[in-house]
C-alpha cells in the first residue's frame, strides 16, 4: 500500500514537473509546448487568442485578405528603399507576419505586387513598444508615397499623415503658430493613446480616395484622421500604387523588437 501510494505521488509530481518544464521551455523560445519555434528570436505569437479577453482575428464584411497567413505570396521587399533593403519580414507559426530590422539599424518596406487606386485597408496589429512602422498608399518601388503613421514609440503618432519622400504634404493647416502646432500635436497623441489598447491586438483601418487624395484613418473604430491634400503629391503624380508596410531604419526601432500583423485585408473603392 505504501509503495503504491509512493508511486502514485511520484508519478503526479513528475507529470507536473514535465508540464511546468515544457511550459517554461516554450515561453523562453517564444513557441508552444509542441516545440514549434518561430524565427526572429522566437518572439512571434500565434494568431489564436491566448485568453478569453483577447479578440479573435476577423476580416470585416466586404474586405478581401491580401496576407494569406502562410507566406509572403503577393508581396515583395523594396530593394531601393532608403530605410534599408534587407528587413526581416517572415510568417511565424500560427499565421503571424513579423517584421524587424535586419541587421540592427536597417529597415525597409514590404510592398504588394498589385497596385491600388481607391482602397480601404484593414489591419490587426500588435507591435512592441519603441518600434516605428507605417501603412503606405500609392507607393512606388522605392517606397515613396502617402503614409498613415504607425509610430509606436515615445512622441510617436499613430493614425496621422506623412509624405514619405514626397514633397508638399502637410498634416497641419497653413498659418499655424509654433504654439498652435504644438497644441495640435499633443491633441493627436492624446487621441491615439486613448483609442489604443497597449500590449493587445488593435485594429487599424485607413482609406485613400480621389484626386487630390482624401485619406482617413481609424484605430479600434475611433476616427483619427480626415484629411485631404491640396494636390496629388504622390511621386511622379501617380494615382495608384502599391500598398506597403514598414520597418523603420535607424534608431526609431528597439533592437530585437517586432511589429506583428495577423490580418491585412482590402476593400477596393469606386
């Protein structure tokens, strides 16, 4: 009796130890207890929720996925972008697209093979703090175009507008004093920080339509941007181009950090 009790207790303890050990191993390698280890330092999450508070991935009605969750079919890295030409974009187990600098300091952009004119884009993203990205419209091969900023770092702007290597784009109305410009910037930071869910999956939606381009953005369905350019300032005056996502080069990226995308979908507009 004592012997059987001892074996039962020992077996339970061993099982518990194995479970804990496998769990710790998985956590340290960024994978799961099945031993599947993603690339990029093993920090890529899986696309399924890890608790009841985390929303499931979704593609809104009327949108078509352009990231298939398996590979980078339909996408390519720019080989002439000024942020870098060797960024690490890859799909981790579980269907997460990871982006990081490679080597440290060198970023770049990932572009769609297809070009778009009037289009709305829906993303589900989960970046590491300190990493600067962006969603680009009407982009040429060098990565020049309109950027909806996703600057997830101190002083950053999520949902704002920026002209990436194109001239004449201003987020501010003309005639502002420096003090008014500073107040407006603070209001924009407050707006995105209120909408953003830190350390969780967030939805980002943005659209471009018309000529001159009218660009809008939303984070978690909260409107952040409703802006119309004074003219079409896209490189070469193009009215359509690739969609792109960015890994910023230089110091606007925390070494070893990642941006994560689990849904990228589009709805083409009239």
